[in-house]
């Protein structure tokens, strides 16, 4: 058996296909079978400044907890969601807005330098499971210009910020010129293996049994991409679904973030109910940055809480739309995992641990509060009972990542598994999230 350099390519006619890591290069590792699962969808909503813990985090655990003030706006759906506290991304520094970049990835980002090597986001890992089955692999949306979604190469995916553009992708037919351009783009990516076929056969003769199997598996994955391209080509020629309602009117005033968010919620519902995609990410508004640094000044704190309430209410609006949409013998909410989380505990502290998370739908057993940092709940309880004029003490210490917390990626691992993606661990996860059924 030959020894190959790590960077080995099959080349022909200007086409180069890099080989996977082989036994001939490094020790082998095991590979799982192709994933299979029932139909699932995933919606990930990011909140840049977190939530006031005293208004969001229940101080009791399990199913017999009192809804904190923010979550009273979701009371009708109490049994459809789980509140999760004490989650963090390890190795993401002590605080900072730049952690938005790894909200859905959990990639190490300890010093917030410009040298971030990001990794795939959970929505994109999920989207790959259904590649070719829907017209669009995923929708990446925002109301403020940022994107939550990241490719497998660590590149941020540009987000759509206009509901009218989303509506057009869903329902409006392309012009003949647009269709021809799309078909040409797809055709240019076909038949790479045909061009390197002879060289591939020659290489296989030089490899051991295990490596030949690996190369064949790799080539099969390339063939799978070609099949996906063919499926994409077919989607170009298929008519889009009939429009539901009229085209939304975009809102240009960034101060009207609640209204912009609600329009995007409408578009998410339409995308899912028409099965145009099964993976959606949405970055919500961050126009209340100044209010989030309230220092517990009563007026600013009250104004910040009102913005957070508007976020919660819009989230509840999405749950209502999904629950009222019937699908077979169940509802769209039953098949859709809807997550809302943040890169910060809250804007006032900038802490990137004890992150807020609420997961709804998707076939999980809900109606509970899962807590992974009991000292944190004690801190929340103390803040609830503090005098109204007490000020935030920046020297107060709350335990960082440790035995009392779990990686947020544990939740992502559970969501991926629930969606039929066979993954042992996602990102910084140590396994699936304990207690999530």
C-alpha cells in the first residue's frame, strides 16, 4: 500500500477533487450509516442582548414552576415549550457582542480577535439533511443586518432583511432569463467525476482495502452532490406554490423593529407551511443596545424590558401560527423545533454564560424548566428580592462554565438528533442535553 501526502488531488481538464483523509495519510476513524428520520423542521431565532434574568428565568425547576413576568405572555403555550437555563458556549471569553458570530456554532472565540475560525451553524448542519428535498435548503433572515448562519467552511451566509424578497422567493415565478441563468449555473457543476474517472480508477489500484472503500464512499458523496444538482435543476422548472396573501410592504424605519420582526415571522410561517424549506435562522433586532446597558436605572430598565416583551410576544405569535396549521393528524408545531436563544445572558452584564434558551415544538416533551446551574437560580432569586434602587455590582461573581452548566451545543446535539441527523456531538457538546426528552 502506498503512502500518500495529505494534499492529494485527482486532476483532469482543469478539474481538481481533493481526497478525504485516508488510512494512507493518518489513522482511520469510524463512520456512521446514512441518517434516517421522520420529517422535522428547525427554526433558530437569535436575540443579540439576551433577556433580563429576573423576568425570563424561572427560579423553580421541573414542571411545577411559576412563569416569570416575560413568559406570562406565552402562558397559552406553556406545555409546548421548555425553558432551559445554565447553558454556555465554552471558550467564548468573558463577554462581548462579537459572540454573536458563534451563537449557533459554539466555535472557540476566547479573545474576540479577528482570527476567528468559525464552524458550521446548527441550522446549516440540519439543512444539509434535507438537501434537494425542498426548493430552498434554508432561509437565512435578519431584521438588523447580521446573519446567524455559517457554512461548513466557517463563512457567514448573507441574510435576507426584506420580507418582500422572501415572499418573492416563495411565490413569484422567475423570468425566463433568470431561469436560464440558474440552469446554466447548475449545469456547470455537473459530471466532475466523469472528468477524473480514469485517474480515480488508477488511484484505487494503488490503495489498500480500507482506503479503497473510503475513496468509494467519498466519490459516492460527490455523486450525491451531482444528484442534488439534478434535483435543484428540477426545482427550477417546477411551479412555485400559489401565493398566500399579498406581498408584504417592507419597513425601512429601523425603529419599528417589532413590526419588522412580525413580518419575518409571517414569512417563516409561509416558508414552512408550503414546505419550501425546513431550516430557518432569524437574527432579531438590536436597536435597544443603549437600553440594554441600563445599569438598573429604573426608566431604562423598564424600557428595555418592554422591548424584550415585544420579542417574546412575537415568538408567541409564531408558535400560534404553527400550532394552528394542521399537518396530517398533528400540527406544524409538532414537527418544528423552534429555538430562541442569545449570545449574552443580558446586555447589562455582557456575560456569555448562563445564556437564555427556550425550545418549543418539534416532538419534545415540554412544559418544564431544565436548569443546569443552581447557584445561578439563587442569584436570580436574590435579584428578584433586592431593593428597587439597588445597583448592579460589576464585581459580583457568578460561576463560569463548569460542572453546574452544560454547553449550549448539547442542546444543538439533541435538536439535530431529533431531526434525523446522526451526530455524536455538535461543536463543543459533550453529548445530548440531559433531561430533554
